[in-house]
């Protein structure tokens, strides 16, 4: 009796596109629908503390983007070798190393900004957005996806604090990136016309008001309801 052997050919699934629909959502969702500040209510301290002017806020945003993306990448690469019991310690060590690197770069190349932001850059270590993405995503996903997830979350954080800083500096100081906007506009209408600034905007109360308005507008647009 002869037996016929059927050769089984494995059908390989086509590789997922670098920017497939799923991967695009990793970047787009944190911008609005799952924003870390307005929806998840994380990273509020820095959103209130560093947003009096655009320049330090931009530096803070770039620092957070660098730290989140690189820490997500590092933890994702190491995810299969990190013991479960010490994973938080490892994550903190990675984030602390990257934050120290950012701090030293600012100290070497932008000393004035370093003096202005040194305390707040150090607090990136305890930023819930950074640790949250490491624990919720990077520990269970491949490096490329983790990079996209970190980049999306960092962008979602960045545009919110930049928006808050824009309105606080404009209404509180009459400037944007140090450019005298109110003074320029007032000069168009003659000497008797002057746009007044609002001192409330340079205080934490002003940051709360601006952030609250952004959250209200965004949740009204998306229909998000807190349960």
C-alpha cells in the first residue's frame, strides 16, 4: 500500500505597510481622540508650568518627543529580556538616562534655556505619559510600532502645550516668540489706540482657563463623555 505525501506550502502573509491604517492610527489617535492631556488628563503639571512663553514650551515639547520616542524604542528592544518584577525600575532607568542626556545638551548648547527649564526637564522622568506608554505599549509591541506610538503621544502632548503657550504669551505679554504683536497692531491705529494685556494669563490660573477651554472645545467636537 503506497502512501501519498502532500507537501504543505506555507503561505506567508504580506508584510504590513510602514504606514498602514493601523499604524497611522497610532500617530493620529493621540492628537485628538485619545489625547494624553485633554482625554487622559496626564502631564498637566508641565502644561501649566512651562507655558508662559512659546520658546521654553517648544524646547520642552521637543525634549518630551525625544524622550518618549527613544525610551519606547529602547524598552521595546529589551522587552523580552526584562524580568517582570523589575520592569518599572528598568523603565525609570532608561527614561532617567535620556532626560539626563537632554539636560546636558541644553546645558552645553542653550544655557539660558537650561536655567529656565532645568527643573521641569528633570520632571519628565515622572511624567505619566512617558511611563504610561512604556508600560501599556512598548513592553508588548515591536520597536517600529513603539516608535510610532511614542511619537503620536508626544505630538498630542506637544500641540496642546504649544496652544496653551500661544494664548498665554499673546494675551499675557502681547508677544509671540518674543515678537511684540500687540505693540505692532496698536501702531497701525495711531498713538491713542493700545491693546492691553491681561496679567491673569501669566499666572497658573490663566493656564487652567486656557486648558479648560481647549478641553471643552475638543470634547464638544468629538462628543467624548467622561464616564
